[in-house]
C-alpha cells in the first residue's frame, strides 16, 4: 500500500523549510493538516493542491 500522507517533518523536507517553520504553519492553520489525536499529518493530495494555490496567488 502506498503512503497517502506525510508527517510534518517530511512535509518540511519536501517544501525545503525548517521543521520548526513547518510546525508554525500547522499551528497557524496555513498548511492542510489532518489531526489524528495528537498526531498531525498532511495528505499528499492536499499538499499538492495547497502548493498549486500558493503559486497562483
């Protein structure tokens, strides 16, 4: 089965930003995040859509 989500650390690596900045974006609800209890993950499809939206601003 293929992985459908990234954790915040993986998302930071993909975006080329620091882990702390990625967590800041999550806290400010600027990244599309799915909350699973205390765990936060970023769906791959939502991240791709979010990146497209940021480019088209």
